[in-house]
């Protein structure tokens, strides 16, 4: 029987985990030493701040996270002062406004994907709560000067821990974001090349293609998140950040374009001519060779060789159909994007000033998700506030603080991901409580005021807790252990032997995390199918807004990155083998790219009539996309395409570009009809409907 993952991590830690744990212990020791030397009121909050910075300890990420913690704490402290200045005589109103503030921060954290920015919102809520609650707990002896002093102390403690952890990260065995970024970039390129080859393989399975696509999307989001932190790593950082963003953007273009060719070959094999079959064969062979290349230069050379080969083959075409002509042009566009991806990868190591700037992939911002997460966090704080006002217990203070921080941090996870995370946090806290009580009631109380002895006693528990924190599967155990252990022991200059206080704090933490677990179980977002439909509607809205942006391809890729990952995650959590919702997401991605390419093709054929019909066609495209997602064929789409094509021909005599446009319209019509049939079969509809029959119904 295999050992428990936490036990395995502690018994056989890897070299990285040991170094990470040692650095973490040093960072926390430095935070404790500095905060005690500065005579700060609660040095353990500096240690809590240092713990948060041990999650992803790469230097750029630590700097970014430290800045987020400091900014969030300052915002929270300022808001706490404002609440007390206005509502000190009205404690219930003050608690109500604080609850609203915490809920708003939780909702706002759902609108960002970067974990470091989420910490800023968590600190804003926690610091405001600490300032208001600590003042209200001793309101009889508190004046305006004391309010400011408490706020200043909390901000100083958080900032001290953040700065100390940042210094240790920079000076002691530094690990950079750049190294991990390059590894992930290489991984995403290899996975993308394997995916391109699979898409063009006639015998590849639906499951294989989706497994590769899922991994590509997950790694892309990781590269995108790290691209902001690498900016802090020296003068080359901003250039690497731009290269990472460009790589993510162009990989999205590759996914979109490859979908077009793969689906055409699988679903309309009768339209694949011998010449086009040779094009596909050439691409499969070169993709495999580029993936196996042992250097950037070799991969770059092969990509250019593939492009020349495709140009020669296209020159030799005779009497090929419009759709084959269009798809051969698409193949050339795909190879051009691949060349840019390879250059962007190379620029992560050596600066390339000729690369264009591309935006980061955007977070999909769903107000409904933000509302639910904000309400859930407000409920958790509200439960703690009710317990505190009714009992005036010090244990209730912990129910109001740490569960709120965890709630904001975990809000972006789906329920399927969140359940094991919360269980592991709770298990870590369960282990931390007896360990903390033993050390707090025994050894640490005897070390009061002796910082060297305090560090020596604390080093052991923190080392094992940080070992767990170093590995992603065991990270929740480490987080659940380190933070409760710190808050229960509360190392400081004037530690006292107080069993009742330590037990109360431990009880408050355990109850608070338990409340957090059950509130997350009870208050959940709508079911995955409903959320997927919202994602598809957002995609349809973006399709109609293509003309509103100066660089539509970059804008659309940025919007679709995380959206596709969410669709894939929802499909995975439903355990459906069909995965048709993920397919619909990729269809939306490729519709956006086709729309953008259409505008480039007809640039010389524009007129007021063409522009009007193009707008109508784009609106019909978005409507047809949503209808096909319900298993309905829209006959108006072919009619809208025919009207637009007629107007294009009326503007200028047909040429090679209009032949490509004609093939594009035919391919899109086939895609929409096939998608509608696939959805109808997957959802068990008795027969395929059309938009006309559905409207009559």
C-alpha cells in the first residue's frame, strides 16, 4: 500500500523541497527577529505574512506577492480607520459595513486569476477586520490615536514579514521565475506540436486530442500568470514578459487554426483532394521533426522549410476547390504563427526587439461568480461576528479572521477541486493544534524574550510544515499547519504561560475552518451546464464585437484563453465522455479567427453595402453558434453568407481572394451543421431541429 502523500513528502523530500523549507525557516526567523527588535505589538503577524510568501517562492513572484500584501494591507488598514471614525458609537453598523467590505473584496478576487493579486484582496479584508475588531474588543479604553496605532501596527507587521521573506528569496539560493517560465514554455510548445500532429492524424481519437488540449490550456494559463512576475527579475524581465504574452497569444491562434483543418479532414474526407492530402502529410512530418529538434535554431529552420514546401505545393495546384484553396492558405498562416511562437520562446532567454507586443490572456470575469463568492465570504464573516457579539469570546475573533482569508484565497476553485483542498487544510490545522499547544504551553513560554531560543524551538515544526508547503499536492496540509501553529503560539517579546487563551484560539481556528468547509459545501455556484452556457454566450458577444478593436486577433485570443480552460474544467468535473462543450469552446475560438481573416481578405472589396451585410453576417454567425450549441441548425446562416458574397462580387470582379472567401463560407456552414448534429446526438434529442421549426414551436 502506497504511503499517504503528506507522509511520503516528509519521509522522502526532494532536494528542492529541503532547500525551500530551509529558506522558509530563515525567512520566518528573520521576520520574527526584526519585528521583535522593532518592538512590534504582534510579531506573529509578520510570520504569517512570511508564510504566504513561501507559496511559489521564485524571486519575481515573491517580490510581486510582497507588494500585493503591502498594498492590500494598507488599503484594509485605511478602510478600518474610516469605519471606526464614522461608526465607533454604532458597533452593529460597523460590523455590517465591515462585512460588506470583506464580501466586496472576495467578489473582486474572483475577477482576477493571478494568485498574487488575490492575496492583495485577502489582506485588504483581513487587515480591516483586525483593526476594527481589535478596537471594538477594547472600545472603552480606545481613542482616535489608539485606532491609528493599531492600524499602523498591523500594516507594519505584514510589511515586515513580506520584506524579510523577499530579502531571503533574493539572497539565499535564489530561484527565478524565468527558469520555470522557460520550462513551461518548452512544455507548451511540445504539447502544441503533438496536438497539431494529432489533429491532422486521421486515426487520432477524440479523447487523445482533448487530453493534449487540456494540458496546453493549463500550461498556457501558468505561463500567462508568471509573465507578470518575471518583470521584476532584472532589466531583461519586461522583455521576457512580452515574449511570454506573445507566445501564449500565438499558441491560441495555432489551436484555432488547427481545429479548422483537423475537423475538415475528419468530417469531410470526401472533399480532401490528393494534393491537399499531401499538404497534411507534409505538416504532420515536419511537426514531429520540430518537436524532436534539440535546439531553437534547428526548430526554426525546419519551420521555415515547411513554409517553403507548402508554398511550392500550392503553386502546383490545378483545379482545386475553393475550400481546399482556403485551407491551404490557412496552413500557411498556421506555420507563420508557429514561427512566431518559436521566436517568442527564444526571446525568453535572449532579447528579441523585433517581436510585437501582445496583451496577456484575460481573466474571464463573470459577475454571477463574483456575487456568489462575495456572499459566501460575507456569510462566513457574519457567522463569526454573531458568535463574537453573543459570547464576547476571544475564540470568536479567530473565526472572523483566518477563515475569511482562506475563503478569498480559495474562491476561484471549483467545488470539485475545493473539497479535497479544504479537507487537507482542516487536517493540517488538526495536527497543528496539539503541536502548538505543546510548544506554546511548554517550551516557547520559557523562551519569552529570548529570540535565539524562540527560533531554535520553532525551527523544527516549521521545517516539516514548509516541506509540505513545497509540493502542490501537499500544499494545503502545510498551509493548514503553519498558519494555525503561528497564531496559537503567538511568539513575541512578552510571551506568557496562558493555557486558557491558547486553547480558546485553537478552538476558534478549528471551528472557523470547519464553518468555512460547510459554507463552501452549502453555498455553491450554479451547476456546470448553466455556467458553460454563460461562457458560450460571452463568446458569442465577443464575436459580434470583433470590429470594435484595433488588434482583434490579440484581443480575442486574450479573451478566450481562460474561458476555454473553464469550459474544459467543467466538462472534466461532469465526467462526460462527450466533451462537446469543450468542442464548442474551440469552435468559438476558430470562428473568431475566421471572422478576423475574412476582413483581411475583403479589404479591397469594401463598400457601404458590403460593410452593412458584413455586420449582419457577423450577427448571424453569433446567433448560429448559440443555436448550434443547442442542437439547432440555422438556415439563415447560408443565406447571410450568400448575400455577403454577392455584394463582394458586385464590388469587384471575382479573384483568388473571393474564391478563398467562398470556401470559407462553405466550411463554416459545414462546421455549424456538424456541430448542431453532434450536440443533438450528445444531448439525446429525438431529431435535429432547425431554427425555423423551433421558432414555430
